[in-house]
């Protein structure tokens, strides 16, 4: 009986400890500002155009602009792009992922790029969402390319702490003269600060916003082992609250200087926005993270990040110079997590069970 009581007390203490561990992120999440809520949604017809496929568009209430539904089937994927390019800016959308249990080989992407204007030295900021086999959750990857630094892919990969197929969740990219921040539901998951070690690899030319849904069977799931199975098609991804704000750049000027590796002169002097919206992602309030944002980001990275280029010694025996002590600290957690093989299903997640399971 004494042993049973001891075991019971141990279990209670373990549960209480897990609750205390998660009290910080829960508290900090509640205090985070909804940054995307400060920007205005744009009409699809006014701000975007179709790249390929046949996206369907439906009107929503004014605060959310239009809903855009991308489809992948045997005939085609689909995608759209912004009509304007911006030199620095805030890009945001809410996405609901395809609902099928089997989504292997699918790549759903929300990103910025200038590859059309600068084919040999393009910049790119990526959210890539990778489908998986039945019973396995979607995965999230972020990437940064600057000045054509394709050989130096700066990927970081995360598990989700929610089911992205069940409802809309917000994904945002803040890019300005000081840092790049990737956010999910207003929670920063990655920050890249502009620094001397980055040199010319910091994105420095105007970019447009893209959203695509396509067949990545060659690499997306387990290195291409699992392909898209079109018996589950069509796969539908829905976007709403499409937002962009930044310094609009003239595509004609970009084409004139498309092989120039230096920032465009017309964009370097862009310090204010010609818009009725008073929110400017280039101003001082957007140049650093708050203590609450820092705490939330540290928790997400230590709990859900399972790969960082700064920890990939096979790819980079000598780490890239911007791999700072803060990133290295997160990477040490990764090595511990890689030894865990049990994975929970995000459909039954809450913050405490997620922490205990090591998902």
C-alpha cells in the first residue's frame, strides 16, 4: 500500500511539473499581439493573379478579403502570385490544409521570391508544408535564400502543435532591414537577424508573394519514397486573410537591373509607405521581438523544431557563420529529441501531452 501511495504521489508530482512547464508558454501565448490583425486584407482581383491551375475564389466578409481555394489533382496543381513586388514588408495569410489522411508527396507553399526577375541571384523566404502517409502528421519547413545562395540552404523543420487540416491557422513573414521573422498564429518560430556574418546572403531585393499546391513526389515525403496517390484527389488547400504591406517596387526597374547583385537604388531609399494604412513594417516597433515573443519562440523551437541547418554537420562540417549561440542551444535540444522514436498524433494534442510525448 505504501508503494502504491508513493507511486501515486510520484505521478501527481509529474503531472504538476508538466503543468508548470507549460504554464509559461500558455501565459506568454495569451499575451502575444496578433500582428497580422494590424494589417488589412486585400482583394484577390486587386492584388493577385493566377500562375497556373484553376484556383477558385469566393468572397468573405471585408476583414478577411477573399477566400482562395487551390486544388491538386491528376491534371494540375495550382498557384497564385501578388501583382506587386515589395522591398521589405509583411506577408500573411490563414490556411486550412487538405483534409485527406493520406497526403504524401504534396507540397503546400506560402513564400516570397524574385526568381523571375533575378534568375541567377534570387532571394526567397519559404513556408513549405509537406504532406505525409496515412496516420502521420503534416510537417512544416522554413527556408531562407539570399542573393542566389541555393548551395547554402538554411532550412529549419518543425512539427505542428495543432492539426492544420481541422481549421484555419495564420502564417506570417516579416522582412525588414533588421530581421526576418516567421510566425504561426502570431507565435515567432524563427528569427534571422541581419548581421555581418550573413554578408550578401541576407535577402536584399524586392520580392512578390506566392502560394502554390503541387506534386513533390520526387522528394517531399521520406526523400521521395512515398508519392502522391491520386485516388484521394482532389486535394484542396484554402487561403483567406491575404495580406501584404511594404515598399512597392517597380518590376520594370527590376528587369533593367536583374543581374545586379546590389539592392536596387530605387528601393534602398524606401523608408515610408504610400498608403492610407498607418502600419509600417519598416518602422522601429517591428525591428525587434518583445520578451513575450522571445519566450514563445524559445519554447516552440525547443519543443517542436526537429531539424536546423546549423546542426547538420554532414552537410556543413563547418557551420555557416550566422549559426549563433542561441541557435546552437536549440540544436543541442534537437540532438536529444532525435533519439526519441515515439510520435503522437496531433489530433489528440494539448500542450501538456505534447510536452510529455516529445512530439
